[in-house]
């Protein structure tokens, strides 16, 4: 059986970032779901996002799980299309500010994270964009 999110992972393989849009209320949302979290319609579609956004909030993890580096910077990114999502941020914590412009970048990781069937799949990270 194919996972509902398979189009998302396939798009990442191609360097694209997909979100969901709702034909019922015209809202965009993430993570993907067959039901709109805004109006509960099942009339949803995949759409390509620009990958551009702004930092809504961020933090640094001083101590992490095995196989992760200490000092990881993560945050909530608000995409230009509206949805907010959690992302690793490829920048020094001290150099960041709320509302900094960022771009989502597809990245392959060489660590042995336990990602099951997605072990060889890329993921995304936010990188600061200079305006």
C-alpha cells in the first residue's frame, strides 16, 4: 500500500516542496492530511510551495539524542503560502532573529537516523536568505 504522503517524499527527491491546499476554504496547510484542518473538507490537493518563508520562532537544543550533534538550531517557519512548519535551521543561533527570511532547501543527510523506509530519502532545512 502506498503512503498518503508519498507525493511529498517524491517531490523532495526532485528538489520540490509540497504542501496541501483546500478547495473548500482556499487555505493552505502542512503537514499533509486528507482532511483540511481549517474547514474539515476532504477536497484537498497537493500544491508546490515556493519554499520561501520567515522565522516565526526558534531555539537551540543544547543536548540531543544519540547520533545528533549538540547545539542543533530548530524553529517554526511560516511559509509565504501561509502554513507554519518545524524545520532545522542551518545557521548559528546567535545570528538569528525572529522574522528573518529563509528558504527551505532539500538536503540529504549522512547520519544513520532511524527513518525506516525513508532512510535514504532527503529532508529539508531552512537556510537564511539575505534580502
